């Protein structure tokens, strides 16, 4: 009888953990990347500057360095880049346990582009829904 209770308890804990991990966005928590809360600033970095420091190729070469460059130069700052609108994707989840049941993504192609087949920038907008 105790074995059955243990199996049921493990099953419940596993299910709750899986649901939590599935619905929780991934964030990096490491002192190397942390900066004190600073006010956003307009920076004069171009798209080419971004590609030189944080492109997919740079991430493959050295992910830690690319993430550090992004967190120090671009994160929480304002840039002005020109791109080409490609498409808008919308999605509605029929079932949402923890909110975020609507979202929209705007796909933007930049010049020069990192890929011929995929968008370079995806602007995501979500609408929180609560029961």
C-alpha cells in the first residue's frame, strides 16, 4: 500500500513539474550577465554591429561571449534599425493553465540577412489571460 502512495506522489510531483517547466519562460541567471537595473538608453549600434557581436555564427563560435556582448550592449536599450515586414503570426491556445493564451509575432527581415529562409527579428506580443 505504501508503494502505491509513493508512486502516486511521484506522479503528481512529476506532472506539476512538467507543467511548470513547459509554461515557464527560460531566463539566464548568472552573475556574469547581471547588471543593475539601468534606464533604457538610445544607442547608435547598427544592425551590422549587432551581427558582428551577437549573430548566430558568433553564438556558435562562443555562446558565453555572445550572450555577454548582448547583455552589455543591447539588452534593455533602444535601437533604430530599418527592416522589411515579412509576415504576422497569431495563435490562440484553447487551454491555458497559467495565462498567456493569445500571442502575436511580427516577422522582420533585415539587410544584410542572416538567413535566406527565416526572419532575422521576431517581435513577440502576448496578451495575459487570467481565469
